[in-house]
C-alpha cells in the first residue's frame, strides 16, 4: 500500500529524504517552486527521487497556469484559466484555446517525467480569493464546456486529469491554507451552484481532490474527511470511479481532524486513496508511520492508483519544442500576452 504523497525541501535530495522515499507507505511526491532551479536540475532531482523510492511513484505538481505554476524558466507561461473565456468573444475559439493550452501544459510537465499536474480547477469564481482567476468562470454552465475541452487536451498529451476542489471552494471566503472555511449554504444551493462541474465531468476525470471546507448543511466534517461526501455523493451518486486525493493535510482547513496522523486516518477512512502530507516534515513522518499498519489490506488499492495515474510515454522537452503543435500553442499564448 502506498498511501502517502510527500514533498521535498529543496532542489536536491537529502539523505533523510532518500530514507523516507524508501518507506513502503510512500507512493508519491509533489514538487513545488522551491524544488526548481532549471530544467536539467529538475530532471536530475526527479531521476534521483524515482531511484531512491521503494515503490513506483506518482509524481505531481500544481502547474495550473496563472499564479499557480511552479516551474517558470524554460516553460511556457500558461495564463490564468479565467482569461480563456474572458479574452475570447467566440466560444469556439475559447474551447480550442483551452484544449491546446492544456495539451501544452501537460506535455511540458510530462517531458520532465512528472506524471500529473493537479488540474483542472472546477470551482466557480465566486467570493474566494484563493480560487479567483484559477477558476474558468463564475457560473457552472460556463465552466463545464471549457473544462471538458481542457481535460481533453490533457488526455491528448497523455496526462490524467484531477478535478479540484470537490464539491467547490469558490463560494466561501476563507482560505483553507490558513483558515477553516465553513460554507453555510443549503445542500440545494451547493448542488445548483458549485457541484454541476463535478456532476457533468465525473465520467472523464481520472482523479478528484476534495476541499478542506465544512458544509454543515450536508455534514459536520470537511469534504475530504467525510464519508458522506466521498462515498455517498461522489462514489454512489456521481458514480466516480477514479482516484481520490486528499488536499494537503498540513493546511489549516485540515486541523479539525486532529493531529497529522489522525488526519491521515480520517481521510483514508472517508475514502481518500492517497493523502498529501506536505510542508511539515515531522508531520509527514508521523503520517507515514501511522498508515504503515494498513499497508497489507490496501495494497491492491495502491496498485490501482498507480495504474490509473502513471503517465504515458512522453516527448523530451527538446523534441516537444520542435513539434508543430507546440509552435501553434505558442501563437495562442501570444494572444494572452497581447491582451494584457
């Protein structure tokens, strides 16, 4: 069972991190801006990460575009998702741009030997500042077609798509990184306003990441720790059969579930397949130790996660940058630079 995704402290692998990667509970690594200096360095870090690991790893990054793009130098600058509809009067052109920008983002990340970028954001662009222009639009009926095109582009590149943050983080003001958001709206309003992108796209998403948000009209636990949200609604009602990732257990929105170890157990018990333990090394170690007794009973589930999410063969960056589709995508990027 490989239930934990960890982070790394810097641009080089430390001796402690090599030891942690050798633990049987570690099944993934997520990279941040602090891990990136330039492309050759990143590829060497990734090579060493995979070599040090006991298990096959799912490597991930938040590379959505806009303000959430971890790698910059040598990578195409993907615009915020809200700009795609905002900058195009034609929906046909907006859908084309979404597909091609997704293909470009995914292809460049895959070229580094990283399996997934945690994208797309399916939240509405409501009152949440932490979501804001990371969302495609302010209304679900506008989000669904453009997000579907984005997912299609990711799939064409060979990358699996992760929708976040189920059932929606956009309609609550508090930021779950630093606060415990509580969304007091009724189930009917949540279902009508925030849930439609997840309902409509559940059958083409490969993974979903729930929000560290409490919706007390539905359950008293944040969605990522709630069997009702993950089992009754996401699995049973929406018929979602892909991988469920927790959001980072070190975030303030997760603290209601107890210690880091208790949060991991709560997320796994609720239905998460893999938990993220980042930005807190001691906490991550406690999570790894806490889930070790579960290894044998969840081994089949871990194998399924890897099989569902591991990347397809990818073009090296130099080959990619000679590809006609890459050059066509650069012309699309110029549209957004000129529109600023």
